[in-house]
């Protein structure tokens, strides 16, 4: 099963991700967003780990809040993250460690993960989520 | 929705009556030429305009400009004026890029004077004004300095020597909304802004060295200090990560608080709270901080352009002077006459430019007789326009268009044309392209945008703003 696909959108970046579990929705969307920022790595591949704590209204909001927090950490620290290790995961709260690498530059500037036409649903045993990013 | 649901008000103005949907508080109106009317069904922008008409306290109409397209909650190109006492404020009515806007610097040189130096000038400017996606600015401001920018805007920068006093007069709100309160802005937002002051960003943000190609209104052009074949520099950028984070923070805050105030909306991205509420007041002050940061960003970019200008053309070269700086993503407290009575309104303009008429107290003295300069960028490599605000714009709360508007997705554009090809085509027209990514160039190819000439013709004919000059690019510069 592919982790995600980019859906054609006139003005922005629309990503649909596929997952077997609710946790994997977050992991796969993380990878999708990271790859969409088109990071360019330096020669030295320095590893990094960051803590994330989020409390939200509901599960959908939790996903958007999580992506926006990752975006903040990426842009202010000039890092990207590929892996996530959950310490706590519920319908409206998560605590986790994301890990990845330092980068030299981004080739895409993502402004924010938005709530526009946000979808998370289970279809024939597969979780699917669609998020629109403002770029 | 179909064309038969629309009432034709004039050749360029259409209305969806209030009874179209039960929850509408006012009719929805949009400016579009008859030949482009079918285009508005290409996305959901018209439904979004109807949703905006449901906002509490909205006055007269929800409005959309001819370059409208689908946005988040509000359509891009949307205008909503709400009563300050009974209305709501919506971060979605401003957008993620708070005070994304335009600035034009004018020179006293003609095209023939600059042509021999063009390549060097473009190279130098590209070097001095980074995109901010790679290396940021070398200086990382501390939080205290950021707070001063957020509250002091361009006025603070001019005090510090990054500009002249007349830069203040020639900037919307003199480069500072005094409501700004840095305590309403999160540390997340401030941190995103620490190394981005004086950076261009990516996407459709650009710098262009342009020449005045055509003059439509000689008298107004003279007051603006514009003449045929003159060299000008156009800057299109906004509040960068700092503004994006303020929007992200307050959309979340308002979504959580809406229930408390019984605000029910057809789309959650419209998230809004009463202006008089704690959340509304805090957003208004935070948004003002974002706006001040954006004006400061364009001021710092001007500072670095002027530095490059002098290093290439010499210390004794004729200076670059600010013509005007105006936002196209902002909410402002303004006084308007509604049914013969002066009212204080919060005017949301999202992808729409303020266009105050002659005689308006909020425009520079020297432009009082002719109206506020309106700066409209074309898509990369195509014409841009300078217009002037008109009295007939009253019905639109003195608002006009903001640009061409996308007609094709980035993916579609890159499928149809390569960056190299776009560069080649532009260069064959004598336009120099300085960019760091060919893909970015393909995504912004002229074919991916609506026809700017039609958009400008519509706002001109509808009386929202009159054409003064047409500008064409000589060099397109995207930061390193």
C-alpha cells in the first residue's frame, strides 16, 4: 500500500494518505509533508530528535495541529523529520518524538496545514486522510 | 447554482439575492465581465461568497473581485465589511499571508540608461534579497527586537536608519497599525520571524525590474511621478512564516471559541468571533502585528535593493523613491458612509486591494486630488498595472482586484512546460530571469494564470479604480 499521493489542486498542495492504523495516518502524513517541502541536505547528515506535545478539540484537529507543529519545528530549526515514536496517542491528545535530519534549504515553502475540506475516514479497512496545505 | 440565479446590476456587476439561501444576511455581489462569467463556475468560490454573506454584522453585501478564486473559507478576491459593534472578525477573511502586498520603487532613469547594467543589477539584487528558504538573513533578531518591529512597524525601521521619513508617508497606514500588541502574538510566530525580515519567500512572490510601457492617464501619472520608459522596481511579498503562524494560531483559537458565542457558520474555515470578544480583539491586535511585520519586510527588502542599486550604478546614482506600498490581505478598521450615516467597519480584504478615492483623509497629501495608488501585479513575466482609487468604488468599500489569479494548478503547469522553456520564452521577449529553481519558474509560468488585462479592464470599467500605467518586466528575480 502506498503511503500517500498528491492530488492535483489549482492553487495549493493537496495530500491524501493511506494507513492501516490511526497512528499511521500521522506517520504517513508526516512523511508526505516532509517530502513535499523538498529538502536539500548538506554533506554532513546530522541526526535530530524533537519532542511534540499536542492537545486538540478532536481527532481531525489533532492531525492538523500536529502537522502545523512539525512545520514550525522544521522551519525554525531547519530540519526535516521522517520518523515518529508515539509516547501517548488518543482521540484528542498526543505526545511523541519525531526524528530526522538537519537540512541546507527547502525548495517548497509550506505556509500551513489547513482545515479546508479536511477528511479522515476508514474505507474497506484502510484509513484515508486528505489535508490541504497552503503554499 | 447557475447563471439564472444571478441578477445583473450592470455590465460588470452581478448579484445573488439574499433569498437565494436562507442563512444569507445580505446579498452576495461579484464583479466580472460578461465574457468571463462562465469561468466563475470552475471552482467553489461563488459558494464561498454566499457563505461569507452569512457572517454576523456584515454590511450591504459580501463582495468578490474579478480575479476571484477558491480560498479557505473566504474566496480569494473576497471583501466583507462588518459592523464593529455587532460583527465578527475572521482570520480566514485575511488569509495565511497577513498583509501580503505590493510596493513600487520608482527611479529617474529611462530603460536605455539601465539596460547596460541590467544583468549585473539583477544578479546583485538576487544576492542581497534571499528567498529565506535556504540561508535566512544572516542576522537572527532576538524576541525583544521582533516585538519592536511588530508594534513599531516601518516607523521603527526608519528611526533606526533603514529608510527615509517619506517612506512612511508613501506607505499604507504609514507602515504601522497602532493597535498592534506583541503580547497577542505567540512565541512560535515570533520565532518564525526572527531570521526572515528582508526575505522574499517563494511561490508567486517576486521582484521585478520593470519599465513603464504605456500611460493611460497622463495627469495622474505625473502626480505619481511616472513617465514613459521609466525604470521602476516592483516587490510582491508578505509577512512570511510569522504571519502564517498568527493565522494558524488564531484559526485554532476561534474554532474553539465559536460555540461560546453561538457563532454558527456553514464552513469551519470561516471560523470567526465577535470583534468585541476577547478572542476577536486579540486577533485584531495580532493581525496588526503581522501587518506591521510585512510592511517592515518590504521596507528591509527596499533597503537591500537600494544598496545593490548603488553598488552597481555608483554612489552618485539617482535614488530609488517609494511610490506606494499597499496590502491585499488584511482587515482594517475604516469609516464608511452607509445609508447616509458614517459607520465604523472592519473591512476584510482577502486578495483585494484597498483603493481609496480622491479626497480621502487616509491617503498621502500629494495624492489627494487623484486618489490612492493601486498596485496590481501580473503573473511572472507579464504586464503589471498601476491604477488609482475612484469615488465610484464606494459600493465596494473602496476595494479592487489584486492580480491575475491562478487558472491552472502547479502540477498542470509543470506538466505542460519546463522551467527551462519558460526561461527561454521570456528571454526571447527580452526578459531576464534570475531564479534558483526551474521548477518554481514552470509553476509560475504565465499560462498558469488568468489574463491580467481582462481583470484590470473589468475593475477600470466598473469604476473601482482607473488605469494609470501599464508596466512590463525587464528582469524577473526570485531570491536565492
